[in-house]
C-alpha cells in the first residue's frame, strides 16, 4: 500500500465529509456506520497491489529453480508477470 494504513480513516472521513457537505449524498445510515463501510472499501482497494505482489512472488517461487537455472532477471520477470495479471484481470493500480 502506498499510503500508511493510519491515513485511511482520515482520508475516508475527509472524502465522506466532502461528499455530504456538497449534498452529493444524503446518508441513510448513521455516520459511524457509513464511515466504517467506506473505510473498509478504501482499505480493500488500497491493498489490491499488495495482494497482487504477494501472488506474483508465490507464483515465481514455484518456478525459482527454473529461474535460477536460466539466469533470468527476477525483477524483470516479476514486473512482466505482474503486468500480465493486471491486464488479464482488468485491475487498476
């Protein structure tokens, strides 16, 4: 995640307060519940790349003997694998 987790609740509050202040939404649930739900969604979206990186690491770990034997550039292989998965899944990072 590119921003500290401690910032997520602050960013969520700022976004929700701004949306409510501009009358773009009228909350039908208590503000605490709205903030908690929005924070969960933001955290989920912000950790997509972290989960993807872990998945790529695990995938490459399975093929590490072949990677070492072929003397492939791990960083380049990591980036190419990640790009391929992003494209296949239509992810936005």
